[in-house]
C-alpha cells in the first residue's frame, strides 16, 4: 500500500489531524520518496531505509526538520504495525536537536517593525496595506496567538476589547481562548473594518498564502533587522511571552501550552532576567 494512500484512507480518518498537519505529513512522505527513488509504500517502513533518509535530512536541512520527519514517519509506522499491516514495529533512533537560546524582538525592535509596516503601499481587498499590517501585527503582539489562528479571525470574533479564538482554528483544536487587546489595537482594528459583515475575514489577504511570510520579511529587512526563517511571526509570539513573563504574568497560560518545558523555549533571557551566578556568589577578590 502506498504511504500516501495509508495517510489518506487510514491515518487521517483515525487520527483526525488538521489540514496543516496533513500538509506536513505529505511533505515528509514526498521527501522520503525522493530519498528512496520511488513512491514510498508501507514496505519501505524499514529501519535502515528510514535511518538513511533521516541522516540525509540532517545533512541537507536542519536537525529540527529531520526530527519532525522522524516523528511523522514513526506515527504512521506505529499505526500500521498496530493494525498488522507491517511486520516490524518502528525502531528509529532519536534525532538530536540542539536547543538554542530563545530570541524575541525587543520593544525597540518591535517599534521599528511597526514603523516599517506603516510604509506599505499596497491594498488588500480594499484595505490599505499599511493599516492592514498595523492591525495584524498588533493583534499578534497583544494576544500572542499563532499566526494561523489570527489569519482565520472573522469580525464576529472581535468583541469590544477582546478577541475570541475558536478551538477549530487553533493548533490542536482543543479549546477556545479569549484574549484582551489594548485600546491601540482596538482602534487599529476599527480602521480596517470598512463596514464588513460579521462573517467576513478580519484580515483578507488576496495573495498566495506563503507571500504573507515573504512580505513580513520585506517589512523586517526594511526596518534594518534580520529576517531569516526564525525571525517571522513566531518571534513575535516569543516577544509577547517574554515581556508578559517578565512582568509577572504566566507565559505558559498566555501561549496556552500544556507543558512548561515548551514555554521555556519562548522566553528570551535578555527580557526575562533571572538571578545569575555572579549575583549570588561570594566575592573572592
């Protein structure tokens, strides 16, 4: 059985994964096929073949990408083994992913990004792009929510100075969250409503989906800041988490993480300043 058929006919119906996750699985299967030289089948879920593929991914991409591929292949392999569609259970070594020091945007850098966004000259579905980006970035900053959920907001979700993110549009799809926004953000949203109906998208974007990230990169570079793949929307989420934690709030609650270990990967130590060894060690000279 082809791995793509297994994904569509068995894995997705049983696991109920979202469209975005489905796309990630398909990418992994496609890359696995390139490594094999043919379209992968369940028979290709074999220790040596998978190990060679993951080693290649570590060399050519990044350990984090290989770790994602490993997780997804293992999940499909386990389900196939449980249903006795393959003889062997998965035996895949862990992919070591270096843990980096989290980096958020500082408040000064966020101001530069906002100023740069104000220089946009396009029009999105009748909304000046400068106003569109201002509102979009402020919502991301105030709420700390993932960009995927922000993109799906409808005007019915904007409730005075709060925003309701529906479970169906959030990662995991487990629960709604209600987040407060500042008066500045509320006014920015008012500027882009333009008489739109409750069922209309707050942030219509009549371009290719991927161009949203491309355009943010242009805005960030114009601000004189680094704009690689680690410096996009998720870095704004780290900014929200770091400043909230530094002010005594729970970044874990704001980010809606179930595991505090995950939240720690979002907290920039330049912003969330803890006591360091030199602060407490006795002086010896």
